[in-house]
């Protein structure tokens, strides 16, 4: 994983538990990476069929469920699209031609994945990228390992994905700041959380400019272009790390209005903080006791 | 001759203004606020930079007493009757990332978060 991982655990057995959790994260990274030649996903993309491990199957099934939940806004079949835009290391960013985009879009969508027992098969030109969900899955496993080892207070940070295990040693909530999309050193506000995952997606970190236009890396699989949904960033709060990770991308693609209606059907599963292109801040009403900010913000009611 | 006097008076005036402006605009001390918590609730909040002299606070927990020592700009766990003494070995409180924690007696000494003193930050990558 080309991200920074920090684990802070409190407790007498914390050192060995942290090591075990770290090696599990690294194992999952090797298993699920698009670019690592030893990964199952790499082999699946190359051979279009594999007999998969339990982790890969679990994660693929979760990804397809969230694909359906978000009407395809969260999609793990974006590999060919991401490739032509050059958003993989070793490639050069560029705006693809209309034909390239049209061809890539033909391979996109969960209907191109077939799962039969533990065999996964992809259509001929379809390829997977679990980058929008694998970190969530890994942090959930790391949290589980810490808990199994008697750690009831820890904070896991996996490249911007935060997982709070329990609360702080003194029993109070962890405070998680949300990065200001316009200035990495500033914050939009903070969330007080315990036993939950907090994940942010936005187009402000990975992007390129061509002919005065800015193109970021979160692609909309309806258009084949970077999502223009009126949002700068989406932060998702959920006890389910995997859901939080995938939904942060999904809600970003959906935009405020569609994301709000998804929230009203699923308000027990997640909460979210949105920053719009006009720098307005919106939070879902299940976060109103945990979000604080110097800025003014609107509350989205069900 | 006259010009030189004027120049000297002018530069003196500038100097006086500059000194006055510095005195007014810079706060006398940046505050250094720590919180002492036991069982998750706040025992006391102290601005270490406004402490004069020395002070000790004693807390009693499940495993006996913790004695906290405070002086100007400084706080540490001086002694503890807990089994592991990790809190005492920690030494003085130095950074917001590493609070003094006595897990057995559930005591935490930490810098109070200013506006951006969160435990972690989430952002796009
Ligand atoms: Zn102790």
C-alpha cells in the first residue's frame, strides 16, 4: 500500500498486537493490490478467471452489494478507465479520446463479474481495482486483531482512513479532524468518535491539469470522466470500515442530493460530512452531536 | 545639522512605535494548557505557562496513588503505586501525540486540543 500507516494502541500487550495487525494489513495489501504481480487481483485481471481466497471473495461480494446500493456510483470495474486516464503509477496523466472512453465504458459494471462458489470470472476486457474498498477491509481486520488481543483503545490511520478502536484510554471520544480540501494544513471541523471508521474521498489530492482544465481521479462510470457532482470532499462515518471506505467514493460520485436520499434510507448504517464546490458544509443529522466546526454548516434531515 | 536631528528623532519615533507594536501584538506567553483526567473525567485543567512555583496533585485509583508534579511549563508523573510504572517512566509531558497514561489507575495527562489538536486527521489520498 503506497500510503502511510500508523497504529497507536494503548494496553500492556499492545506491542505484539500492533505487529500482528500490521502484518495482516500488509498481507491483505499483497493479496488485493492491482499493481502487485503476486496479488490475486493482478492474476484475475490477467487471466480473467481464478479460484479465489476467502478474503478476495468476501470483499468482492461486499463491493457488488455496495455497487447495487449506490446504483453503480461505487464501482470496482474501473481499472480500464483509470488506466486510460493514466492514474496508475508509471503512467502519464492525459485526457483520453472519446473512442477510448467509449471502449473502456463497455467493460465497466458489476454485470461483467461472475462469482460461482469460489471461482471468479471476468468478461474479456473487464479488470478490477479494489483501491476504493481494500483499505477499509484491511482496517476492519486490523481493528479485529487488536480487539482479539485485548486492546480496547487504539487508533488506526491507513492513508487517510481512520479507525477508532474503543475510545481513548481515559474513556473520552477520539477526535478526528477533516482536512480542508483547499488547504491540507487546515480543517473543516472535527468528529468525536469511538468504535467507528472515518473515511474521506475527494478530488483535491490526485489530479492533473490540461488546457486549463482540472481532472481528478474519481471517475464517474456513467460518463467516463472525473465525477462533477458539485462536491470537493465526502467524509463517511460508519462502524463498518469497508462500507465507509466504499461509500466515501460512491457518495462523492452521487453528489449531495442523491447521497442525501441514500442516507435517508440507511441512516443507521452511516453518517457523512460533505464539502461542496462552493465550500458549503453539510452533515447528516445523525452526526450533529459529534461534529463541531468553526464554520457554519447545514444539517441534512431524513 | 538640522536634518540629522530630524532623522534621529524620526528613527527614534519609529523605534518606539515598533517596540510598542511588538508589546501590544504579541501575546505575553503562548498558553500551554494540559488536562488531567481520571476515569475519563476531567480532574483539572492547568495552563502550565501561568504556573509559578511548584505543585503536586495526588490522585487515588484502583492500584493506589499517583502523584503529579507541576512547575512552570512542566508536568510529570512523579510517583505512582501502579504495577507497571509506565506513567512515571514517561517523564515530562512533551508532545500532544504522547500523553502520560497510567492505564492501571486510569489517569491521563495530556495537552488540551487547541482548534486543530485532533487525535487524527482524515483526508483524500
Ligand atoms: Zn502508572
